[in-house]
């Protein structure tokens, strides 16, 4: 049965419009399309877009969900390149940016038109012929519906909507994506590149000194968008700035993984009571523009942007491997200032004053700030481009990686396991393309919190990557001077991403994230030096063999894929003196004899050096026995019985003679 989740807040509709081709249409010459679908919430809605050059009268069309219809008894015109939303109820107070017509008004007649939360079909039809002009199928809806091809679009959660993003109508789920009302909809062409002076730095080596230096010199305004912030020195410094008359505004995530640390709440409360404007982005009755505010940036005095991969925490600054950049550019700062205020906007349904959320929180005592010892960091002229998630970060990284001809060095805490499928559009598939064009591709993944036995961990990801193309991949669990590689950085030829964007679908598509693409050979080489130091020598070899199976007569898998080894390594296996030559695969399947087998793995790197690992494999007797073996113990009795039977037969035969 169809139902509406009336307890969850209505979605607003996106503000800006994708570039939809005038020539594309689902059928005939009609240039009107389904554009947005909202099936769950306190109201349902369907938005129609007129992609043509002249107005259309909806009186000639109707909506159909297979069980009910929405028809238009009066003239209702949609202008060229305009939208109209048809909704079951009046939108909530925060709903803006669309012309909305409620069922039952303006001659709109809805009969049994109720979109199921679990899945349904929506069709736009002509009144005159019933012809289907456009179709959308989601969830468990019927994919055999006219005007649709392939799998259904996924289920649309409450608080979200499906929005058309393709400039062409392929009648497939690829034309659509999940979105949320109120998100920015910036395009790759929206801003930049901007000329800038860039000061690069790394954690933990710098301890964040360049960041502190720039904040210490703030004179008018500091705007911070952050996932986690509980660095005592930073809070103390911000309190000092407020006392000096600097406007300090902070937008913090209200539902980080594991919850907001109590110490952060108390630090922010102290800052709030000093006079800072602190807001929290948090779900409000099911509505939230971004899954997470995962960004880590600040705009200072309308001329500088600070970007880091690290949360603003003492442990992050002092123990993590991460990258940061001070970007001096009025144009870049002006762009990011506008983005900040769009997210921070107090009128939004999902942003709350700190005290609305934490009414009883008490401030923590914060010592007076002491300026850090000044340290000189080199700055470079560069061209920079701000990169936003979920707006266009995925598309931009794809463009950058596919253009690589020299190098791609990626240092990532997270790599989504599903992306190990090379047929899926992802940083891995783009890396394969780049390596095929001659680029040196190195991917370094953190395994600090991973389990080697987890089939979807970064260990497993690296193992799979090593079997593909010419990509080199390694794992790392801490380094010479850091405990956790928390970085999300990418070096692509002469550009570098300093970023908060993990390599996961959520980071690219659902979170508020910021990366900055810095085009400068000097800056790229600066970070490349640290990357290659973390990577270590290519000749490094750490052999690990895992054995799967131990029964006589059955195949045993010898697996060395969890080893660390340089690109081009060749593996040979010696099993009890029987060399299995010309085996370059990292895994082999063999049948070994019962008992203890002395085995050796020879790994030969590209320089000719051979690394050896000796190990034993104990093979147990087979658990299965043959049919005859099962009855061997009864053989003596059987022989006696057969003998007695033979004697009886002979006696009988003699008697008859």
C-alpha cells in the first residue's frame, strides 16, 4: 500500500538548473521533461521543466503513476526554460525558488496519485494521444514501464529527492541523481582559476604553524567551516581575536561519526560566550542539506583561505600526516566567503545557534593565547581553483586525472572498496587510463585501523590494485614521525589537491567538502617530496604468504598479495624442491602431499634482487574415504560368510549327484 511519511520535513527544490539541451526530448517534438521527484515527506511533488523555446500549456498534458493521475482542467502555462512544481500540499516555510501549484488549486485535479516511498513510476503523457513523453522509475517500481530502460533509480530517502542532471534524456537511471534542497549547485566553470600566493605546509611537521600565523594577523573577519574543532590553542587564539574586535563565525558539523566530543562543545561554548557566532548544521525533522559538513577551511579578512586535510584538533596537528595551504587571493577568498555564508545562513532549516542545541553546556577554562615562535615557510606564485563537494568535485578530479601524463601520487586515508571494479568510473579507473598513457601512478593507503582479514579493507584494496595495469600501490600504518595517515591529497603532474575529500562516494556526492587545486610545479614538488618520503624506496619488500586449504588431494591456495613489494616484482614458488617456474601471478593453486611441506617464495624485483621467504604448509589427511575403505573393517566376516556359503553349495550339489 502506498503511504506518505508525514513526520519528515519536506524537501525544497534545487535553486539552479542544469544545462538541458533544447534539442533533446523523450519523444516527438515536445521539449518538456520530468525534472525533480519527491516521493517521501510531508508532501509529494513532481517538477516539470520546459526545455523548449516557447511556452507550453499543461492543459495538454498529465502526470500518471500507473494508478492515478494529475490533470489540468484550466490553462496553466510554463514559460520557456522555466519550471513548475505540482505538490500534494503547501510547502513548508523554508521552501523557495520554485513556482508551486498545489493539487486542488488552479484547476489541478489529482485522482489516486500517491507516490509510494518504496518505489513507483512517474510518467508525463499527452492528453490527445496518451503518448508517454518522459518516465522516471525508482525503488521497486516497474522497470517495464514505457519510456524507461534498464534498472530502476534507487529508493529516494525521506529528506531527499531525485533530480535530473543529464543534458540528454537516455531514459535510464544515469540521467538522475539524489540531491537535497538548499545545496549550492556550483559548476566547474563557476569560479577560478585565480592567481594566488600559496604557502604549503604538512602535518605533523609544521604543527600547523602557518595556520596560526595567519590567524594571529587577522584584523576584521574569520569564517571557519569545520568537521571537528577542539584544538585548545586555536580556541584561545579565536577568543583573543574576538576581544580585539575581529568577527568570528564558525559552522560546525552537528553529527560527526561518534558524536560531537564533549570537549568541543565546551570549547565552542566558551568561544560563543566570548562573542563568536557559532552555528551547528544538524538534521531538522529529517532535513539536512549535506550528510556531513566535512570541510576544514577558513576565510580570513576576505583575502586569504586556509585549507587543510586535518580537523582542527591537537592530535590531528601533532600526530597525523596531512597537508595544508595558505592561499592569498582576494578573488578566491571572495568566492569561498559566499559559499560559507550560503551554508552558514541562519534562516536555513538545518542550521542552529549553538545554544539552541547545547542549552545546558558549560564553557571550559581556556588559558590565554601565547603566540607561537615565528617560523619561515616558503611561498609560491600559483593558479588555484576551489573544488566543492557535492557540487562538482568528482567531475573535476576525473578531468584532472585523465589528463595526467607524468605522475599521479595519491595519499589517501580512505578508498571505497566498490571502486576496485575498473569498469566503474572512479579514481581507480582514471588512474588506469593515466598509467596507460605513461603516467607514473602511485597510491598510498592508510591501514592504521584496518584488519588484514577484512576482505574490504585498504589491505584488500591494495592487493586488488596490484593485479591491475601499471599502477603501484602500498599500504602504510604510521610513519617515521606520524601515527596516522589522515591525508586526502593528490598530485597530478604540476597540480596538487589539498583536500578534505576522502575517496568515497559519500565524500564526493553527499558531504560538504572543500579541495583546492593548486597549479604550480613548485608547490606540487613540495608535496611530492613528502609523499615519496612516506612511500619509501620502491625496492622495499615485505613478503607475506597466506595459505587457504589444508586437505590432501584438494587444491591449496598460496596467496602473497598482502605483501609489500615494488612494481614489476616476479614471484616463483619452490614446493619441497619442486620449482614451479614461470609463475608471475601473486597467487597459485597447488595440490600438496599429506604431511609437512617445506616451501619457499622467491620474489625478484625489477633490479634483479631476490627476496626469499621460507614457510611450511601442513597437509592433513583427506576427510573423505572411498566406498570400499568404509567397509574394509568388515572384510574378515565377509570372507567367513562367503566360505560357509560355498561349502553349503558344494554339499548340496554332491547330494544331488
